[in-house]
């Protein structure tokens, strides 16, 4: 089955955008299946950085159909801005398709996101404030506004009035905000609707037709496994399902249509926002990784927390998504490290844990059990064949494969498209 799901195996920021961009060169369809503009992918083409938040990474390849699936929540203003940037750079966006079932982020979602986060004080989750969570809340509460309604002025007016009637008492009485302006929001979003109308369609049909024709379909998630709503470090998680199973629900296709799952693994660990992080290095090592790797959020610009690679989380990610092989990224960031550590187990109250803990209390108190390996202390960014990597570098890669049970499919040695070593064929 020529279809691939690409997922993040850690807390995001693993470099999924580059891997999807690499695979999209051979794909007929690239489908984004969850999340919103609370995530970002950075793709470097001929030295130019393209920061994508909603547009699938395949947008940079002419002739590739790029699907924004039904479980993506879309801020129309952000999407239109991305489209405009692509057009300014000479990128053809005519292949974009937006699911008529995708939900629309409204102004009250962004406002409530910020207000609710402020109210939590020390217990804040660390959201991006983009309105993602409140939009998903409305979806689950069955009061969300979908694109199919946005394009129908009468339906949109009725649903918007209903939502404002529900949100205004909360905004005014709980948070002391001014009431929402129906007409202003209606006019603004009707304008977005007209600009996006030509892209909106039944994307489930598009995806399943491509699969039926044996075309190459690439499913692209946002965020990553440890931010999954059910299996991540709850409540410090996102509001959707970045794991491989999310691709089926997020695009409307069956699990038998998934041919291969690729897990993107950053060669070390990072995290943005709150929540436990067992291998975090609050020292010169963490700072060195952050500085060399320019570890700041694509969407928020926030400094990322940095630490050693955590195999316990990677094994959990492999199990959850039945990962076939890994794409190891940012290996070059470790070039100058004399010694590397890999967390191979968690010790809690003297005993080794068998399963990845659901309890944040436990996860916050575990003692990482480390295995040390020598660094290679040489520049690998110019290497293009796996066998040419330094011996210590290959040993690090191969140890990760053994510890996680994931084959090595791709090794990335830099941000550029050409800095990609393919160890096994993908499509």
C-alpha cells in the first residue's frame, strides 16, 4: 500500500516538516490530519526557510495535492496569510484542498484561550493562545462552525448567533470582557469564506480516490506523540491525536489503507511549555544544545527545554503507532559533544518501570537511567552516505535503533533538502 504516515515521537519540533518535504517529492497527495496553527514546520529549500503552520509541506512541490483534513482546526486569517506568502514566493497553491468538515477558529476561541490560561495561573498548560483548544471544545460540544457552514451565509449567521449567545455571558460576567460584535465577525468571516471557497471540498473523497488508484499518499501530523490528547503527558497536551491512528480519523480513511508509519526522532529531546521532562538538562549541556540547535518555537518563539534522548518515550511512541522505521533528525547538533547520554529506563522508588507512566507525579519523580556513548566530535553536515558517517556516530544511531526497536530509515545531517541520508526506500 503506497501510503505513509509521518508522526513525531517526542514532544514535537522533531523536524517532521523536513521529512515530509523529502517524501513529498514522490507523493501525489500530502494530507495534514490534525492540529491547527499552534504548530509549525520549517522547511529549507535552496537556503530559504519556509515556515508552515497550516499548509501541508507538500505545497512546495508543483502538482502535489495538499489536503487540510477534517480534524484540522483552521484560522482563516492565518491560512490566507500563508497562501499570500507562498504566492509572493512564486509557489503555486492551486493544489490546496480544505475539508468542508474542518472546523473554523473564531475570534472568541482565541480570546477564551488567553483568558482561560491566565485564570489558571501557576497551573497553566502553556498553550500558544491561538484558540485551538476552545475550537476543539466546541467541536466536541457539537456547536462548532465548520467550513460547510461558513460557505453558507444563512447557516453561518444562525450558528454564529447561537455561539455568541453562549459565549457572551461567559466573556462579560466571568471575565469582564465586552460582548462580541456579531456583525463585525460575520462580515470579516464572510470575506474569508469567499477567498477560500475555491479550495473547500469533500477531501475524504479526494484521499480515498487517490488510495484506490494506488497513488502515493503522505499523511502529515502536527505536534507529536507525547502531546496526544489521550496518551501524552495529560493535561499538558494538545487537543487532538498526533499518533498514527489520528490520520485515519483526521482524513476519513480506514486503517488498512496505511502502508507504513515513519516516526521522526530528534537525536536529543526538547519540549516547549509546561509538563514533566525526565531528561531535561537545566545546565550548560541543555543551554549548549539550545544554542547550537537554535531551539526556539517556530510558532511562538519560546525557548525550548532541552535534554538527552529519552528511549522510554520512544518505545511508547513505537507501540502506540506501530512505527516501522525512524527518521533520525538533527544529528549534526551533537557534533561537538564529547560524550552523549541516552535514557534507557526509568527508576521509581528503586524499581525499574515496565510501562510508560500515566501519572505526572510519577513521571516528574522518576530517575533516568542513562547509558553513555562517546561523541564523534566532527562535522557530519557534508556527509551523504551512511557508511561515511564517523564510527561513533553510526554507533549512536544503531544503538537508538536497537533500544527502540525501530529500523533506521532516514538520517538527517542538516536542515537542507540535500542533507538527507536515505537508509531504506520509503515509497
